[in-house]
């Protein structure tokens, strides 16, 4: 089971968790994008941290939702993943 399948299964089976997730969907969407890109590139958190010139613990806190990242941090992560960071207001 991959990450997306796991997330879908967990959210489908727990309505309380699903409501909490939806309340913070914008935060989780960037976390989900980073985790998915990292896994797609078969990178560990430590490898991503090295490329982004940060600590593995920062990547871990970010991916777990325990860290509210700066735009600068997100740009480092995007660059390390060969991605482009785009932020929009609607």
C-alpha cells in the first residue's frame, strides 16, 4: 500500500479525522505534495534535507504537520525536489 492509498483508507474510515483534515486541507496539500515527490524520487528525509541544506529533523517536523514552514523553507524543498513552488491567492 502506498502513501496515497493509506491516506485514503484512513480518512474514509474515520469521520472525525476526515473533518480535522479538511479544516487544514491547504496545509496538508503542500505536505502531501512534498511527501509524494520525495517518495517518487525514492529519497529519504535525510537525502532531501541534505539537498535542501537543512536538517532531517526539519523535514520530519514539516512532513508530520508539526512545523509551519516559511516560504523560504518551501522554496528550498521545492528546489531540492526539482519542483517549482507556486503560491496563489483566490
